[in-house]
């Protein structure tokens, strides 16, 4: 598994449904979203991407898209260990809306996701095999239940001739990460697509280059 994400979505309704009806992002709305998210950063337009390819932009870049009822922002600086510590201005921008954070990094098998409704944190989970459970706030969401129940144990295959210690978590974070991405955002990065998955490759995002912003990068 090699998926990496640093993704934030604001929505006035069901995110997958809104994405299915998303056309080209509005340039003015999108630029305003980026300026609002990084009020202290110098920002300029850059080459864009798609929702599928743009969920893990290069350092110093961000991809974003804004449509009526939906805002999408992708940036490595969103990959924070404790989602509950998302900068206050980013949470405040979700007043009256649903806010979803999804971040994972395949190099360290790290996953973090969180859901806010009208600025109130409902669920936050962050974990990796090296650090264990970093944050676990709120009631597990339905797509998590099989993992916590032991129905989706980590299937780690050792290298030939090597012994493999038991995986230090009851499930693989990246497997849960894909289910979280599908359930919360409507698409996946790796695995077999389902008929009603959002075609993330068909959704364009605008690109931005920026200086230092308000969100520190995750330390790997």
C-alpha cells in the first residue's frame, strides 16, 4: 500500500453526492478558500491536478477546489498527528457545515481522520504501529466497527526467511484509511473501486504555491 493523503473538506451536505455533481472549480471561490486557509502566507497560482492525484501535493504546494456547498483543500501541512489540534481558524470556517480531515502516510502506516459538525468535533482517530493510538476521541463511526471488533486483522506477510513479530495494532491503519476515505469522501486511493465510488480522476483541482503558512508539517 502506498497511499498518502493530506485532505480537508467542508460541505453543506453529503460529500460524495456533492463531488459527483462537481464541475470545474470556481477560480475566485477557490482562491478565496486558499487565502482564508493561509492568511499569513504569500500565495500564487500554480499548476493544478485532480482530486485523485492531488491529495498529497509536493511540499510548498496546495491543491484546492471550491463549488457551491463544497470546499476541498489538499496540503501536506494538514497531516497533523492530533486532528483535534487543527488550527482554530480552519475549524471555525466549518461553522454550519460538515468538516472532514483525512491524512495518511504509507511509509509509516500512519492514519488520522476527524469529523466536525458545525464546529463541534464528533470523531478523531490517529494511530500508527510505531506510535500506537495517538488520539481517539468520540464514538467510532460505522465503517470502523469491523476493525475494532477484530474482523479485519492486519495481514502482514514477512520477507522470505525472516520471522515477523505480531503487528502492533489490531488492524492495518491504511486499510481503515481507505474505508474512511470512501465513507467520508466517496473515493479511494488504492484497492478495487465500487460502482458508486466518485471518479476522483475526473474532478479538477487548482494549484497554488505558497510560503510559510500557519500549519506545521508532520514530522515523520
